[in-house]
């Protein structure tokens, strides 16, 4: 509730601006005041909900769920190399997901529902074969680069030492996955 005075101050400021204006500029000032109020309300909401640990956990849960969907596609549709790669990574990502879930439960954290409906249509709609394998390898490289960035950024942002330790333990495995994915990508590009 300590943020309410900030919101009230912004609203009062906007009202003062509107009442002090001449007739010709009233609608412009109302629009500016509405915009200012919206920005302040958004900032207040962000301040009230800003928890870097929970933000990271939410992103990590989303990323893990989406990665598992892509890996399952690889296991189901990929060639021998992709199937082997996907099977290995599925086990590791399930373990990471279990570790994150155990931490969330231990700390009694409630996260928003995970949106696993991200469209993997490019990968899902690619027929099995060389084109699929190459698209899968590209996706694995891209996804792992993004996840590594997420984890590295979180190392500086999260507050809980236990969560920092979990991140530190996960990063070498994620970096290993990236290297494996790059090797697979290079090999598959060479098999034209």
C-alpha cells in the first residue's frame, strides 16, 4: 500500500495540469495526463511485482517446458543423430526442471501458469529428414544461447544464495549442450 501515495500524487498532478490549461489545449493535456497516469500505474505494478528470483524462475520454467517440447519433436522426427542428441538432452532438461520444481515447492513460490503454447510450427511442420534435422540443430543452438544468457543474467540479479548455486550448477551443463548442438549443426550442414 505504500505505493498508493505515488499514484495519487501522479493523478493529482495530472488533474492540476488539466485544470490550469486553456480551452484549446484541454484535450491534449487530458491525453498527456492519461498517458502519465498509465505510466505511473504500470511502474507501480512493476515495482510491486518485481522479484528477480520469481522472474527468473518463471522464465526458467517456461524455457524448460518449451525446450522439452522441441526435444520431443527431435526424438520423434529426427534422424539417428538428432534422436540420440534429443534423448540425451531430454534427460538433462527433465532433471533441471525437477530441480527448479523442488526449489519452487521448498520456497512455497507460486508462479503464473506456464505458457507452453509457443508455436514450434516451423519445426513441427518440417517433414522428417535432412531439412528437419538441420532446422532442429539450428533451434537447439539458438535456444541454448538464449537460455545461457537467461541464466548468466540471473546470476547477477537473483537474491537467494540457494538459487544462485542452482544456476551455477546448471550453467556448465547448458554450455555443454550448446557445444553439442553446435557440433551437430556443423556436422549436419556438412551432410548436404
